């Protein structure tokens, strides 16, 4: 059994509850144990680091320190949380003064940020730790006959100086996972593009245009569904799909799955169990 | 290493360039032409295009000037990515082809097409003008050319990297928001604006910032990092964008624009609950009217699917919130002290 | 179109400074800048090193006087001493002015503008911004021109001066976006179109567009060219492209190696080896190649610049740019393999003959920057003086034109003249029977120049060069323009640029043949020493009835007597 500290992203506790729920179904099947960090706090989204760089460092040093206390790596299932926490980690590791200032405060809670735990995405754990062969061996309901559009999103790829797992111009980890589960990936130009989430509330029209472009390509490529490793991308591509497509005058729709759901399906769990029925498009 | 030697011995490869063609005088829509040439190791995409123009098809049109990666003329999309043709190695590009042996060459995006690989740069120049991308010197006219400003290494470091920008427009072409709305300020202009705003010689910081926080300005960036990732000079453009936002919050306050309110909400929520209160985020960002008008129909669907975020009282605070809050506030004191110190300076 | 007071041709450092200064001198003037590229693309951006000015920030005992002497000595005493006075006296002011308006100069510890040593200068007086000095100066000037609302006509290709009697009435240019030939009637015209060293084509470090357009237009209008034979070669250009590998590679300890594996500089400069002066190293490399000790390749003969012994760490930390260039343009990683290099034409000292105010012999026509020859560089330009030249004399030309525009009646350009310009282009596009490819001609021009009018010159070689150029000019008449489009016809533009290069190439070769001595960058095997008695003078070339007619002009002397140039 491989153990990890599991970071609970805000969105997975509110709008996309199905992510954590589906992981709970299959984690043991793949020899994984995720220990939920109930003490963890919001990572600050992509905003806190410029609103207040020091609070940003404190909050995320603490999130990582909680995992370090257990001697575990921190696993994240939201792209932006991943990018944000890794950005903070990079800054802390490169700036001894900041690290010291933060640790002086963390002492109050008996915590210390040392920089010993890695911060990794659920997708990377599946592909790199569990391994594609193991996953293949565990599949009971292969996703064959499905044409799947892999949508990586931004913050699992960029900035590459912070993420570094995949080639940001030609990512492959999600494609590999899909294929290990028996699915067929389609060439998808928008695979490493943006979903528009982060401007939804500030520049909605622009955001939806961005989303519509990706949806349109998937629809035109006759994909059966889109799969994404990020609940924020999912929220736009699924939740805002009808609005985005309407704005772009496209009369069609396409389901969007989380990777956790796709893994669950291939391992034999039902759509109902996994919470897929909660999607707006399904 | 063995691979390098093999390539050296191999010497040449047949490469097909699939080039975007469009001549507005005769073509109703763009098409692609294939040119297959024998390309030796070490040859760049630009030299290949030059070869094609000289020996195969003189009508193929593209811009090129210094051919050494400093003038920024030959920005184009090679295998889908915006970059300079003059610094792109053909043999490297061969590894990135979607179809083996075929390198796709297309014009930059989000700028008006003129012909083949040539796009109109005027919109970019217009935006540089709109956002006052210049220093309005505080040196009195009488002292011009007679005195020097004294600039600290610390200040120089703030804009050193930003002044590497050669306006090749690769970031403009890759920008997600610009694709969605051509009015958007664009990454290169944000970078230049940042560079001007941190320069102590400049006297119009406030004016420039006021323009930047308007619609289609700095708050519209969606943090996709495509600009930074495609920058041919490896400039951390997103850091510049973040710095403008930080400056906007500090200089203009957290209630200034919807973008500022949105950003500030994260700070509030984390301090209060350690978690984001998503249900009220739209209202806090854009007010009740906007929220009802824009999100009500969707909210209905979400209620049916039980996807709505919980209302504020039901958002569970993170475990151990009390001690977290104390630590958060301690850091707030640190920040206040920092500000006092920097203002004294 | 309403007549302009000033039309500036060229949007590099000289053109933009001229525009800025002209607006400052008289804000009421109607000024336009025409540029065949967006101004920020201009070749000024490629200058890495810096600009000299005796600010005395670094060496407290530096002075304008020392700068003047270094420049005159560097020119091999061919520079006009009053012009050098202006260049060096204005330098501190211009560097500070640029600083005041935003150029991000590197800084000293005391926060003043940083200065570093440069070849041929007695004191560290080269002001710089890391290795991007030209780029940041160009950006600053472009920004300021946008601020002041300078009227730009970007991507306009200049074709002809409209000349009536002894004066110009303006300029005729082609709008690249539409292909339309347009008239720019103007009281004054300032040429600031950069150098002509690209005529050496693949044996030049210059941008593809440094084709001497302004010089060629002025030349065809009857304005004399001065000292055209002086072309500076840089020792280490990349084999395929001619692009520059900066001196840093040798400064860090790189070796020059011939095909026999010898560090051949031992033969030419036992003490200094690879670090000898530029002209000596260039001549040494060329000698190795000429005597058969170079490597051979389809892209031409070359020798090796070997950095491997410096080790991967040093190469990565100290020479990252050189490694990147070598990878990008030769596909060679200097950590694994030597870099193929050969000398490359780098800078043109000659140009449009002007006085110290930028005036040419034709009323209302001015020139500044590399396209002009004032002369401040004489037979050899010092590093750090080229950026300075474009700034100082760009500014002066702008000021002079603004002051003098009022003297001239507004001109007008007739439809007839425009038609002629169009007609010339049209005939080019309708070839019949046998035709020539401009690409081949361009390459042949570069080859013959490098071979016969290159680093080593000699009577028979120069005769061969002149003959080759004449033949190329004949063949040029049969060049075919395949692109019939009006929109952005780069095929046509490149053909017209070739025409400009061919016209100027003749003046370079003729000047080189006439000058029977060796001085600065001009080395005659058959006349190996400087001959002050006969040749301490400028050469002129004027177009009369389609031929370059040689002339001469005295050098203005001043405080400094002729001396032997030794370092």
C-alpha cells in the first residue's frame, strides 16, 4: 500500500464532490491510501500570491508541512492547487529568509516546513507510481470503443519551471492513462490549452469563448467525451458548457469526465456510484 | 551522443514544409502548400523558407530581417507553436511533427492576416500607445542630458529581464484571452507596462495603472501561462502581470474593480474559514444584479444536480481554524511592518 | 498628399533620433518616418556592445579629448577631426539624455551609468546595457516617438528621390501592404537607412535588409558616396550565415584551429595568439583558408573555433549565448564540437558624403548614421562608436533639417514621375524567354565581393571583382519577379534591394582599386603600407551616365598630426 497525504481542494468539497468520492471507491484497488488533510486550507487559488505573497507562502508552507509531519508526499487533484502549492514550495526552497519567517510562525502549531515532501498531482501518481502496467492489469471494463479527448488544462503543465512533469507543448501522461484504461485518445489541438476558468467572474464572455473553442474541437472530432485532471476545467467545460456553446452558436453537447471517474469506470464501478450523474451534461 | 554522431553522418534529411498560404487578392480562403526539400543538420526553419522562396516558389511571403533572433520579425507558428523561425532548428522540429516528416508553418494568431505568414502588427503598436508604453521622464527639461538619475541595482533587476522583449508577438499569438477578445491588452503590452511602472524615472505610473485596470486590461488575464511558456526570450511574463495586479491592489485599493474584489475575496475567506466560500464569490466580485442576471439560469440546473456550493454558514471551516487564523493574522502584522519599513526608505 | 516638412527614411537609431529632435526643434513641423520594417525591427537592435562616452563614471581621468584621440587614431587618421570633435563632445550629453528618457543602462556600484573597456579605447568608456545595448536604445527611441505621436509609415519601401535641378522635391516609396507607389512630397529628406555590408550576403553579419537602400537612392540621384572601400570584417562569423560569434569566445580562451589541427595564430601573433586585434585575426584566418588549410563544406571554406577544452561548465555559465547561437544556426554544440567560422563583413565605414550637420551636396537632402559618411570612422571604426554615431548625427540631422526646412519651397511630385517608378517595376515583372533568379545573383555578388573585394585586395582581384559586378548588373536586367501580387510582394522588394546592392558594390570595388595603399580595414597586397602622401584623403564616387566616377576630398585635420597606428 502506497500512502499519501491528500490535499482537499475547496472545489472538491463544494461543486465537484464526485472527484473525492470516486477516488474513495478505487484507491485500495490500485494499492493506494490517501490520508485526507482536514486541517489543510485553501491554497489561495491563482490570486493570493500577488494579493499577499507572504500569506501565500505561509498558507502553503503549512499545507505541505502537514504532509511532512506524517512523512508523506502531498497529492493534489486540482491543477491550480497543484501549481499554486508547488509555486510556494519553489519560493520557500529558494528563499531561506522567507522559509525562516514562515517557520517562526508555524512553530505555534508545532509545524515546520522543511521541504522534504513532494507535491504531486493525482494523475502523476497514477502514471508514475502505480504504473501503467499495474493499471492495465486491474482494468475490468476497458474503455474500448470510446474516443476520448484528453484536456490537460494549464496548471498541470505551465509554468513548466514549476510543474515540469510533462512537456508543456506535447504532454503525454493523460494520453497514457487513457490508453492504459483501454480507451482511444484522439488528436486534440486544445489538449494543452486553457479552459477559461480563472476569468469566469471577471471577463465571462472571454472565458466562455475560450471554453467554447475547446468544446467545439472535441465535438467536431467526434470524441465521445472529454476527460480532464482538473475540477476547475471540469466546472467550465461541463457546468458552463451550454452557455459557452450557445454564445458560440453551436448546437451540440459533449460529456466531460474527471480522471477519477474514468479510472472508476474502467475498474468496474458504475456511473451512479462515481457520481457522474451529478454532471450537468451526462 | 551516439545519436548526434549518427545524425552528423546522416547529414541530410528530406523534410516537407506544409505552409499556410493566403493572398487576399486572389484567394477566397487560406490553404496549405507542401514543399519538400533536403535539409541538412543545423539548418533553421527560416533558412529553409528562404531556400524555398529562392529556389522553389518566389511567391511565398514572410518577414525576416536580422535572422539572428534579435529583431523579432519572423514570428510564426511552427508545428503549432508561436516562435521565431530564425532560431528554430529543422531537425528539432522534426521530433515535434504530428505527421512524421511534415513541419507545419502558419502565421501568428490573433493579429489580422495580410498574406501567407505575414500578419499586421499595427494592433500591437496601437495598444502600446493606448497604455503609454514609454517613460514620461521626471527629469526637468533644463537638466535633460546634463544629469543622470541614480538607479540602484535592486531597481534595475526589476525591469532588466522585461527589457529583453523584442515584440515578436509570440505571446500575443498564444494568449488565450486575446483569442477570445481582440480588445484585450495582450501579454507583451502588459509586460512593457509593468516595465515602465517599476521605473523610478517615470512620472505617469498612476495614469498608466488607471488605464490598465479598465475593461480588457490586466484583470482579464486567465493565468494560463501560455505567454510565458512561449516567450522566445524566456521572460517571466506572468510575474509582470501579477506585479501589476499587486500594484493595483495596493495603489488603488481592494474595492477598485471586479478583478480586485475577486482577488481580495480569497484573502478574506482564507482568514475567516481557511476555505473558499464559493457561493458568494460571484456576488462579492460583481454584485447581486450581475450574479442574478448571469448565473441564475445555471444555478437552477446546478440545484437540480445538487452541484451548488453550500451557502456561507454551511461552509465547514478547516480543522484547527482558530490557531490557523492566529498565525494568518501574525503574518498580517509582518506585512504591515514591511510596509512601514519600505515607506520609511 | 500634403507636403511634408521632413521625410525621414529609416526607423533605426539615427532615423528615430532625427524624428525626435526635429519635433523638439519645431513642434509645428509636419514630419514623417518611413521604414521598410517596423522601426523596432531595425538593425540597431543587433548592436550588443555599447556606446562610447567620456562620462568618467568608471575611469575618473577619462576625457572627451582622449576619446577624440582614440577615435582619430583608430580611424587610421582618415576621420575628419572636426567631425570627431562633434561626435565625442556630444557623447556624454546624448548618453545622459537617453538615460533620462528610459534606456536601462547597466549601473555601477554608485548607481551611475556603468562603463566597460572596449578595443582601441584608452579608458573604459563604453556605456552598455548587458549585451543588449542596441536593442534597448532602439526600444527607448521607438517608445519616445510613439509618445510624441511621430507619424510612421511602416513597411514602406523607398524607391527614388524626386529631383529637380539641384534639389529634391521629396521621395517616392512603395507601400508594401498594398503595393501602391506613393509620393511623399517634402521640403527635406533625411536618409537613415543603415549600412551596406549585406552586399557580402552570406559573408556578412548584417540583417537581410542592410542593403544600402538610402545610399543607392542618393547615389542614383547624383549625390556622391564617400570612402566606400572601407568595410570592416569581424574575424568570427558563423560559416553558414555569417552571423557574429562575439569576441567573448576568444576572450574566455577559445582556440582557432585549421584543418591540420594547428593553433595557427602562433604564426601571426605569437604573444597574443587568438586575442590579437580584429583586423589581424581576420587576415590570419583568411590567409589559412586561402593557403588551403581551411575545412571545406558545401557552405564554403572555414576554420574551427574550438571551445571544448574550456569544459561544459564554463561554456554553459560564461558563454551561454554563443552556445545558443552555435546550436541555433550551425546545429553544433560547442561542448561537443568546434564551431565552424570565417571572417564576416560587419560594418560599412563609407556612405553618403555629408558635412558635420548631416547635409549632402543636394539642397534639402540629409543623411545620418551608418548610411552616411561624415566621416568619424575614417578607415576603421572603433567598437562602441557606431551606436554613438547614429545617435549624435541622427540628432544633428534632425535638428538641421528642422531648422532649414523653412528655406525650401514645398515641392510637388508629378503623376508622371510616379508612373515612371511604377513602370520600372512593371517591366521587371514581365520577363520573356531566358530569365535570371535573383537569389543566385545575390549569392554570386556576395561571393565575388568576399573573394575579390574582401579582406585582402589586389589589383588583378579588384579588376576581376569590377568585371563580375558589371556582368551581374547585366544579368540583373533579366531577373524575373514571379510574384505578381500587389500585397506584400517580398519577391519584388528583394529584387529591388539587389539592385541597390549591385549599384553600391561597384562603388566599393572602384574605390578599393583606386586606393593604392593599405589603411585601416583596406588591405592591398600590392600596396602593403599606408601612403599618406598620396592617399591621406577621402575617395568619392559619383554616378555619371551610369558609371561610378571617382573623385576625392581632403581630410580635415586638427590638433592631431599623422602618426603610425600601433597598439
